[in-house]
């Protein structure tokens, strides 16, 4: 595809023009033209300047990265409200975000060159750092397609089949200021500074077109090949192994052929911010904790089993055990949760911490909502947790080089 045909995307010429504005130069550890090659895709899969191939995750493809990508250590989740005057301004924002995503996931950065009187075009905290497995994943909330029956950008006719707010559930205490949004951006990396740099610059680039609703910071850790643990000390995401094949992802994660074309290769992201009552949990006996999950804490094995991945026998688990209820729902989702800490609750003096629950599924009404209802009604874990934020987002399919995120939604 020639540079003239890269509609909406970033060709090598586009990138050079963008870099020339206000004297913008490029820095990636002195990589020079290699940075341009990586940002435009011509040298994307090679090791460059000591940045080995495994530290870069391909941005382009049938699906967005950061969904079934092996989980990185750090995550930022940002919700935006679109305030752009018209669809053309929305498209400009998506193009700017796509260009920055291309550059940053390739380990690149930009800076002001010859004119010190102008603000830098990059915040600069990753000049000397590799890509660190950085991925960026975008999703669109129900409100983007219409608020109060209105159709702000002419998108109402392209609403995905299952995109709607998660219905209210028993025992939750949702904060509207920490829920929902027009656009969600999930940034993951194995270096926290790299991840923060990306989300910081998405916020910077949104000026005039979008405002930040809320921002969550997450972390998770586990030895290679092991399931990471949540802040209760139990393995989180064991059931993912049941569908981690191409065929399994097709059945569990990727949107069906009945969806609008822009959703092909996409999925639905469900988000719940779950406060964990750590002080209460920490005073509970080991037996109580294990009964709550229906698994042994150290091994991760379900009751009556020896290994973490042994098939669960629900009859061996307490009636209200978390794992038993998940099994009885007879549905699979792809979990990608992260722990969080938000300091100290000033009212109680307790640690404000918990789980940023994120799951991806092709049909949330069939897979996620029934499971959530069952859990919220009967799960013993409710004695130690409180759901405080919520959101559902439609993540479009992946893009090719030369396209921008959501292009099929905004232009077709």
C-alpha cells in the first residue's frame, strides 16, 4: 500500500511531517531513523538497539492487543468523556491516539528539537526505556452512541448488540463518578513508568476533544507459568486455561458474525471495581478463607483435587463457595484482573484496596451478566467485598497499518 493510500493512518511521510512540526525530533536511545522504521511498521519485528523482540507486542492484527496477550505487571485504565463538537473532531482524536499508540508500543518517543520556547511534544519519562511489553486497548461505552435518546455523532445505528450498562445488582454500592464513560483506554506494560507515560500522553492528546472521567492504576505479579494471586492471596484467573486456544478464544472472547462489521474481531469488556475488606479478611481463619473460595489457598486446587487445574467437582465445594457458583453458571469469560491500592479510607482508617475486575467475552448477556447476578446474590465472598464501580465497553476489532482505531465505526 502506497503512502497516498494510507487513509487515516500514519505513513513514513506522515510521521516525518508530524516530527517536523515545531521542530519535533525523535529519541529512542539514539536510534535515529530506526525509530521511524518501527513507528511506521517497516522494521516492527526486529530487535533494535538492544530492545529484544519479546519486549514489543505487535499493535496491528485481527484483534487488539492487551486482550488475550499474556498479562503484564502494570495496568492503567482510563475512562474519557468525549466533548468534541462533531464527528470530524472525534476522528482526529482517534487518529492522534493511534499514531501515539503505534510509536509508544514500538518503544519510541518524541521531543521538541530546535525551539526551546515551545512545550515538548512528549512528556519525556521514557526516553531511555524499552517498550516493556506495552499494549493499548480501546473500547467504546453505550453513551458514545447516544445519551438520553440523543445521537451525538450519528452512531446510534451502529450500536453493538450487547452494549448496554450492566444492570444494578444486589449489595453493590456504585459510585457514578468512577463508572462508565464514552471511551475506555486500557494500558498494560511490564514497566510502570512506561505504562504511565502512555496514559499520561493519551490524556494530553485529548485536550479539547475529551476529558478524563476516572483513572485506575493496577498491578499483579506471578512467576512465569503461574496464575497470579489477588490481595486475598488466592490465585485469580485459573479458569482461563479452559479456553486458551484459538478455537477457545473464538467461542469465549471474539464477537460473533451477527455483530456490526466494525465489531468483527472485537469483544466486550466488563469492568467492576471491587473493594476488598482486607482487615476483615485478615482476621478470618484459613478454613473460612478456603471455604469462601472452595480452593486450597497455597496450591489453588479445588476441594477434593490435588492440582490447580484439575477439573472442579462442584459437589465437593460449599454451596456458597465462589468457585462453585462460577462453575454452576456454566459459562466462561476471559479474566484479566488487576489489584489496586488507593491509600487509606479516611472514615475508617482501613486500607482502601481491592480488585479491578476486567473480563472479555463475546456475549455479556449470556456469559457475564448471569454469572454476576448469581455471584452477587449467593457468593460468600460478598461478606468481604463491595462492588463500587462498573462499566461495559465494546472493543472494536484490530486494525491494519494505515488505519486508525475505530475507523470502521466512524467512517463506514
